[in-house]
C-alpha cells in the first residue's frame, strides 16, 4: 500500500501545482490511474484543486461510481477520466482545464499546433471535440458515461483534446507528463496567437516532436516537478 | 435578524472576492437586496471593495438614501443598484465593475457574446447603455435616480449591461450568481477577442445557455465560492 | 515645517504606490513642488521607487541642482521635473514612467485618446515628444535642462506627454492627480488597443472629459489613494 | 579567492532575479566566466533557477565538463555557455531563457528590433538560429559542443540570438548587462508586437543605440540590480 500512499501524495501535489500555475481555477481536475488496480482511478471529490488534500481523494470505477460509496459529491465531469482510462491503456493520468489562452482554438477552425519546445508533449495533432455534433444542445458538460466515451473517441490516440467553448483534456503516460502538457499548452497558445499576427508560422516538425518526446535528449520534466512543487508550497508533502 | 447578519457577512466576502479576482480595483461595488425588506438594499459606504468590513455596510432605499441617516459618504453611483432592484423583482444582487477586458465591447459596435461555458450566466444578449443618448455630455457616472432608471431600462430583462467607456453592471438572482458572472465575463471577453483574431467564432447557442443556466447539469457555483473565499483570505468570515 | 513633513510622507507613499501598481519598475520617478517654496521641488535621489524612504527625498532647484549639496547621485532625468514646474505654475506633481502598454502609442502615429472614464485625467489630446526632432541621435534620456525645456514645450498645456521609445510624463495639479493619471493611462492604452482591433472606437467627448474633470460629479480619487496606500503596504506611513 | 566567492554570490542572485522577473521558469539558466580563469565558467547543476544556491554552482570547461568531476547532473544545454565564452572573449555572462513574449519572433520572419530605451542592450540586429538548418530534425536542444558552436556562429558579434521554437540566449560583457537585456527583451517584444498592430513603427536608430550603450548617458543598470535583488528576496545574500 506504500505505492498507493505515494500516488495519493503526488496527486494532491498535482492539484496544487495546476492551481498555482493557473491551469485550473475554481474548476478543473486531475486524476491518476490506480497504481494497484488498472480498472480504477483516483480523483478528488468535488473541490477546487487548490484546496484538495489527501482525504479528498476517492477511488472510482470507469463508470464514475465511487468504489467505497463515499457520500461526498463527486465532480460532475468525472466521466472524462473513466472514459479515457477505459479506451487508452497507455494513459495513467488525466487533466481537465478551462485555461483562457487555449479556448480560442476550441471555438474557431484555426488548429492548435505545437510551436515551442516545451509544449511538444501535446503532439502534432490536437483534435477538437464539439459535443453538439453528437448530442445537440447540452450544458456542455461531460455529464454521462456516453459523453465521456464520445470525447475519448475524438481524442483517439492523441495527447490533448480541445472541448468547444469549454476547455481541454490532457492525457499522459505519467502524472508528470499530463501536468507538463497542461502547463505548457496555454503558453504554446499564447506564442502561436502572437506569432500568427506577425506572419507565417514555423511550427515544430513531426520529426522534432518525435525526438523531443522519445529521443536521447527527450524533455526531462523532473526538474520542473521540483520547481512547481516548491512554488505551490508543497515541499512538506513531497 | 440572523438572516441579516449572514447576508452582511456574505456581502463583505463578495467585496473581497471581487477585489482579489481583479473584477474591481479602487472603484466598483456590490450590493444585495435586504433579506427581510425587499424595498431596501445593502451596500457599503464609499470605500474600495478590498477594504470593506461589516461596519461599512449600510441600508438604502431605492432612491439611494441611507435609511438610518448614516453620515458616512455613500458611493456616488449607488443609483445603479436601487434602479435595478426597483425594476427587477427577480434580482437580489448587483455588481458594478470597470474591468479592463470588458471595456472594448462597450466602445465599439462588436457585440459581447457568450463564448465559454463558465460565462453563460451573462445570457445570450448583452445590451450596451450609452448615457449620452439620453443625457448628452455627462461625467459618465450614474449620479441620479434618473440615470439609474435609464440604465435599468436598457438592461431590461438581461443579466449584464455594458456602460459605454465606463464598465458593466451584472444582476443576479443570488449574490453568488452576480459574483460568478462578474468573474467570468472578463474571461469571456479575453477569449472572444482572441478568437475573433483567429477567425469565425462558434458562440454558445441559445439552447446551450438555457441548459447551462437551468438544466439538470446547471452550472454549480458553490464550489467556486469556497475557493474564492479562501483566495480572498476570508475563511475566518465564512 | 509640518507641511513639508506631510509632503515628504505623501511623496514616499506615491513612490511605493506607483511601484505596486506597475507604473514604474527599477526606473521612473515622481516629484512634488515644494509646499513652502514654489521655485523648488522634492524628488528622491537615484533609487528605484519601491525602495524610496523619507531620507531619500532631496530638494532641487529648477536647474536640477540639489539645494543642500547632498552628495548622493540624483536621477539623471531630473530635468523632466524642473522644466515642467518652471513652465507650468498650475502643476504641483510630476510622474515619469516607462509602462509597457503606453509605449506603442509613442512609436507609431496612432494617437492616444481617452476611451474610459477613469483615465479622463489624461485630457483630450496627448502630444508625443520625439527628442530626435530637436537633438538628433541621443541616448533618449532627458539629460540636460535644454532637453527638459524642449519636452515641456511639447507638453504645453496638456496633462501627459508621450516620449518616443522611452515612456511618458504626467503632470498634475496635485500629487493624487498625477498618480491617478499614471495608474489609469496604461489601462486606457490596453482598452484602446483592444477596441481598435474590434472596430471603430467611440472615445470620450470633449464635454465628457470636462465634466469628469471639473463638474459636480468630478472623479474623486481620494478613495483610490486609501486603497493604493493599503495595497502598497504604507498604512503605517499614512 | 574573495573574487570567486563574490562571483558565486552574484550568480546565485542573478538566478533568483531571472526567476522573479519571469525571464525563466522551471527551465533556463545563467552563467558567468570564471573570474580567475577565463577558460572556465560558473553554472549551476541542473536545478530551476529559483531554487539555485551557492552549493549548486559548479565550474565547467568550454567542452561542458565539470572541472572537479562533480557527480550531480549538469544542465543538458550547458554547451550554449561554453561555445559563447570560447568564441567571444568580450563576453563574461550568458543567460538562456524561454520567455513567452520573445518566442513569436523566433518562429516568424518578422525581425526583433529595439523599440524602447531600456532594451537597447539587445543591439540593432538580433539573429535567429534555426538548428534545423545545420542539423535537420533534432530535439531542439543544444545538446552537444557542435550545436553550441553552430549557435555561437549565428550569434557572431551580436548580444542576443533567438532560437527557433525554443527561446533566446543573451550574452553580456558583465552579469548585470546579460541580466538587464534578458529582463527587457520580453518587454521590447510586447511593445513591438502591440505597436505593429497600430501601424508603422519608429524603432531606435543605430546612433541612439550606440549612445545608450556607450555614451556619457549610457544606461546605468546598477539601480536596477538593487531593486531586482530586493524583489527576489536576496538582500541577505547581497
């Protein structure tokens, strides 16, 4: 069970980091696949990420039911997480965010493209999911298992899916990867929007993205985790 | 009278939240309809919202006169509040703000439109009030009962009215609703301005706004209130 | 001498306010006309405004010489202040700033115009001074009495002069007025730049500016002074 | 050895300043030429600049090998520093940064130009290095001596080189100069991007840049060092 305790601690730190780095505000959430049972995931009950502590972390099955029947209200949109863990065995962490700078790419036909080294974890192609296509007028929230699965189908094998007028969801092989993509995606959006106003943009090439993600000089996020943890005031937890 | 004490406490917290979230600066204010007397409203005397405490909250009638003759100077623009409570029995809280990002929509003919889920409380249509139309050259301030009533006529049944070259006023069924709209309207403005530079914008549909505001998965702001209260350093008050 | 002590205290607070509100950074300065001798002005020795304390405030004549021969290095650009006090008996405080958002209007031919109520203290017309016109290639700094006088001639009867590629200088009848204009000019610039990208801009009219500055509902900055003082951590000084 | 202790202290302060002023985040680094041995340079082991302390500073040769065989992992991109010290005997400090606002100029063909006084240390011409030109698809990181030397050839005699999709490197005659350029280059980028949207831009002239950098009224950064040191919470170190 030491592995579970360590996962919960890391998940609490990830919540605080995402709040400190302005990836989430009152809303947004982050989850991890359960380290001992791949059919479960860990996610806070319904609290703003900055306020999440160890005792808020609950265990859910892919249908979004709390495994131990905990009575505290869960996030309505927990179906985002279960659907991705179900569809993507390679994914072990998921972040859902409403960051301002990313949203313009979700409501226009201009594609989000990787323009800067630090954001290459987003991958070459970032699909946009408009739930109106499948469900007509809704509250825009991923409020059912079916909504989540539809979103996961649009995500397919990508790392990030934009959600029209709502936000984005990032899927990582590790918690650090999901957090890193989420921190740098808004920065990539800012750079890309400003660059497009200056002229023709030279984005990263497929070969560059591949090398940054998996080559011998792959982007090492461990230094960033130490830094973000300190900025979020979580040295005591770490 | 316990209900009054609780209303005053919430109003103080709302003042501090609006300051912390950059909705107001030295200027701007927030009021509540009196919980025991619908012909009165509660509003601070003339102080910057970040500095407002319980003892600053006064009771006003719709004409903007302090009910108990308190000698402290009131906000000049208190007429904004009285006029809306008078015209709109459904409204129980009002915020007046000068937030930067919203102002461009008040001085151009580009309409503010709801583009993101969190800001759907603003409604489908946001009217712009230019007091020059009724009053010619003024100080731009809502300095009389007549100014306030003219503004309330432009607001009509909407949730937000933009005030040309000056700011906006948001009207909510609850304090939480008025605060929530005020926090997310500037964010909606940023997203919309950036998106318009990228291309054609897909705004929220009337059906989506309706569902977000009143459907079974309506936007729940209580989680945000807990978060904003903590960020504003008001846990002790709450 | 109590009046002098009070002036020095206010000037120290103004330094800290301008730093806190991001009007100045390591550079920039603020002065007051001496309350007892209109041929002198008070200005810090060469320190960043955030660090200025009472003992840093020196007395200068219009030629920029420290009256009591204090050996601490003065700001190179003190000639800005003397030249304005010399040319404008109505002016009692001067702020010099390099705020980012204002600078684009100093290097293009797009005029800065008052677009929002809070910034009306800038006046209807904001001239741009390019010292290259009179002096050819220079360091861009107002480094001599002649530079200062040339700048003051471009300022003429206005409240603000933009300095090409360098910053702006604001002149106020009171310290509060000079500080207020300096805080709200960058905000006006942001709103104006964003609005110009949305379409035709409706700026304040001459009659509106006049009423905001001198009418019965003139813009009252005292509430802001209390707020800014608190934010700058200067309650103890006030 | 007192000179070495003082250099190390200044380098620690520079790390903290660059973090506080948002020039670097989890990534980026700053080095100094060794004060006693011009064939060596001082650079932290692999830590985020905000967290760097005296004991993290190591000594490297131009090939990027730690002189005393310290086992702590070095920054992968230390080759940036060695290559510049090798090629440019006039340079004594180097900063590498990924600051958002500068990046658009690295991925478009719009040249970065000095538009504001404070940023004149960047020089008249800022070259862009695209390592794809020499090395094809890479991880974009300066991961070998050859990468570093290629970058230094593009830098040539300039003060700043932009790195496509990655960031910039600034080279200074002194640590203060390298830090100053790095702080004001993002500000110059913001002003330039905004100005270009307003119309034709009047940039600094070659004669102005020359005078600001070396004339009798050359830009004095010592006041800024005191201010930045205080903001970074390093008074105790200074």
